[in-house]
C-alpha cells in the first residue's frame, strides 16, 4: 500500500477497508471470525484473513436460507452451499467480475475492479449460457430453484449500473472469478480470484462494464421511436445523465442501430422486403415506376440462384409525374448519404412550384455517386418523369453527373436539356485554390449578376485582385455558372439549396433500414400533397389569382416603383425608359430601358424571374395596363393547385401484397459499414461547414481551449493499458 503511494504521488491517498462478515459454514455453524479485507489497487490478491479475537454478535433468530448460486466447478468454492441446496455440480451461473455492492450488502460500498474487459461487440451472454442460467443442467434431472428460473439478466445489469457496482457476466469452469451467495443475507461474496492485480493507471475512466449497448438500447428506445434521426451525441449525453457513466460513442451508435432494428425491422431482412414493396406499391398506385437492379451472388465460382445482391433502385409515383408538368421547367439533383448500418447514397430530384414549394419527384438508391449510378438515375428520370424539352438541370460539378448528362443517347444535350452548376459548389472549388473570403465573395457576386454590365463590374475587381482568379473562372463556360447568360432558365435559382431542403426533410429516414426509407417516401409525399393542396385550395376560394410568393414580390416592387420617372418611346406602349429619382439598390445605373413586348429590362430581373420588376411595374402604371399579363403562367394559383391535384391512394396492407417468388435480395458485402471504430461521415465538407474563426479551438479529449488532443495534460498516464483504468474506476466509483 505504501509502495503504491510512493509510486503514484499524484493519486489521492489510498484507503484500506476491513470488514467483518458472518459466513455460514458447511456444518451449519457460523464463522464469526472471518474478516474480509479490501485492499487498494496495485496490491496483490490475498485470501480473507481470519481473526480469533474479534467478537461478532450472533442474532437470536436464524435467518431464512435463500437460494444459493454456486460457480466453482472444481469443488473448492461453494461446496457447503452445493451440499445444502442439493444443486448440480456442473451448474453455470451469473458471476460478477468483482465485488458488487459490498460484502455487507451496502450499495454505497466501494467495488473491486474486473480483471478483464470485453469489447463492444455485445456478446456478453451467449445463448447456451442463458439457457443454463435459466435452470438447465447437463443431466437434465436437476433444475434451478424457481428464484433463478426467472432471473432477468438485463434488469440485473441495469441495476448494477445504477447502483454503481461493477459488471457481471457468465463464466464457465475456466473463468477468472468465482462467487456464491450468502444463505442468510442474500448477498454476493467473491470466493477466489486468479491472477495478480495490474492496476497501474493514474487516470479514472468514466465507463462501466455492465453499461453495454443492450442496456443503452433499452433506455434510448422511446427516444428513437419518437425521433429516429436523433444524433448520437444527444443519446450519449442522455445515457450519461441517467446512468452517471459515460459510454463510448461506438457503443451508443451500436445501441441506436439495435433500437432501430427492433422498431423498423432487421437491417438485412429489409433488403428482401423491397421486391414485395415494389409489387405492393404498383398495386396500390397504378402508374408507379420502380426499377430494381440486382447483381449475382457467387459461391465458389458458381452463381447462387437463390440469392442476389441489392444493386440499385429507382422509383417515382404517378402523382409526382403529373405534378412536374405544372412546375418550373428546372430540376435540382443532389445526393445524400445513408447513415445506417449499411452505406449507400440516396439520389433525389427536386422540382419547385410557382409558390416556391419544393417537391421531390424521383428517388434512387445507389452504391455511390459515380458515372454508372448517375447514368442509371438520369436515364430513368428522363424517360419516366421529365420528358419536356428545354429543361434545366442544376447540380454540382461531379464527374459522374457530367458524364451522364453528356452521353449522346441520354437525352440531356441541348436543345433538349441544359445544364447549370450550383454556384456554392463552384465557389467551394474556387476556395481550394485561392484562399480568402473576399475573393470568393467577388466570384459569387459576379455569378449572381443579372446583367453583363454588373458582371463586368465584379469581374474587373476580381481581376485586379489576382489575374489567376479570372483565368480559373474563364475555364468554365459562363452559361454554366453565371445568371446573365442562362437565358432565364434558372428562375433565379443559383444553388441546389432546394435539394438540401429535401435532404433535411428526409433526414429522419436516412438512418433507417432501406425498406423503411423507401416506404417513408410514399407516406411523406402523400402528407405533402394533402397539406399543400389544402393551402392552395383555400387561396383559390378567396379569389386570389397568383401565388402568395408572387404577390409578396410584386408588393415589394410596387413600393419602389413610385420613385421613377417614366418616358414612353413608341405609340404601342411597349418601349420605355425609366429614370430613378432615388437609388433603389446598392448597384444602380440610374436609367433603364424596359420593353413590355419582349418582357425585358436592363436590370435583368424581368427576364430572369419571369414577372415584372419594379421598373416594368412603373411602365405598366404609366401606360395604364395591367401587369398580370406579363407574369409567367407557373405563378398562377391554378397552376399551383394543379401540382397537388392528384391524390395518393392509402397503401394496401402488406398482407395483401402480391407474393414474390424471386431470389432472396441481400445487401452487398461492400455496403457494410466498418465494424470497428467510430463511423466516419462521407460528406464532402464545404464553406458551410467552416467553423467560426472567433470560436477558440478546443481539445478533443478534455474540451478545454489552449491545446490539442496530442498535447492534452490528461494523456500523462496514457501509456498504461485500457483495462487497468477501468479497474480503478470500479474501486473508486462509490467514493465519488
């Protein structure tokens, strides 16, 4: 003890605790002189010391004998109990890895640390061991008493965690710990311990052996049921607050996967539900398009006809196909990663109605964003959902999407379709080469410019900063990333933010099994059509002619139209000049030409947004003509209502789905996430993920500012083994 004190001066003074225990012997008497010693960490294991001069009070009333639970199969431990209770010799039981609630049964006593720690795989209790714990024996003639036939190991494990006791597990004859139960007191006592103590760590761990992912899964089940996309950090903090022990991130992640599997179905079986769902949804909603692709399973060089790997799935519903005919003639394509047990990518096509409501129209589950998967998705999208001419596709600069759109037989080449880049992704790529937020801001301002004059203004400033920046931007066709060269096809959309909004809506299902994810798209779209359809119908009943989004924009433009001087230049009331008496914006040229016949204005807003700008409204007021005839038809409330006119049919129960007699669909081996280590996100970081420079950087270990994880002061004793630090917390947890 004093040697440990000198060896580790930074540790608080160890305490030596001795307790007197009344142990019933095999002859029925009691050893009043048995003394159990609790030694500090670092000392070697010693048997109980017997003292002959310490008196012990003998109770008048003999306590009722409680059922015993013997573990030592060699006969060295628990012989008296085994003979008294007539239990089988080859009995396996629940053996703690250390002293639980103290020898005298006080829950606030200190614990003895376990001698080993299993990993987080959760295989703490095997099926055979559970069967033996339920009362079976090797002979089949002797059983456990009823007290142990209903033993709830999960409840005991949770009770052990909440009571600050050490963990327990099922041990066989070769186990390192043996225990028995006092007949009179109903408490546990460690009888033997094989091996010396190796407690050398100076830091205290906050983990607990019994707090495995089975216990955490049962605790977080209500939270997962209420909100499936709850983050691991929230679950970890809730677990730590409830059990007063902080588990690892990986353990909580595994607990969440188990809870999701219990609520939403098994992860592996979920893939085999997709073929039946395809048949069921096509029966529920005729006209639904679902294309499933599988790959063969080879075993020993031969194709297994009974199984097939899930490869890709494309699906869309008939109401979405009909709705897109009344939306803006553009789509935004983006992908989001799946965060469940199996990886993959969910590709989404988003459209927008005249009231700026986003509408997912097509989905695809693929292995990742590459040329093959993008071609699969875009080919079916063009064939089944978007056959219109002159369609604009907004996406990032991914090479897979680029190859699919430029394919000669894909149907995405001009004039059938056009492509545009998301300016946020272009700016992110620009920032990889040229550092500094000012230069990136100049590039974005040039891209958002609606006229060539304004574009040249910002581009000249960018050129004065660094000529190489302009050379980098000139390598990209202006029609792909600037608004003044898009011929009004963007409708003002410069980014794929509408897809990002859909990603946030589907965030609650991205970490679910694939069958639940696919089913959720049907239910959520049905809910969206009902909600937006009611809103639009209510607006039509009030006599509105245009969407609320357009009405708000027109009202804002009318306030500025009073500050203009209008001059008419032809007798047909189509050509005007508008002079600003007061500047209306940060970038103003003073005088603008407006043509109502061609629906253009020098400011660029009229042709970019397809409804009158403030200068065009001033001309309409001067000529005493209504401005409603110069609004694109997509903004009419009747067009918005047509988007949600078609209804979804209530789904047919799964019991009435047509049978599926094909091969069993299983997930591919490459879809499985890493079994060890923290799950890593595959999301590409952009400028949206940059931290605030005013926030100080904190250590990843102690969360204190001023240093990093590598130089953290708490790593002073990190050279010791991980299992040893767990021993220390078992001894000291009840003192804290």
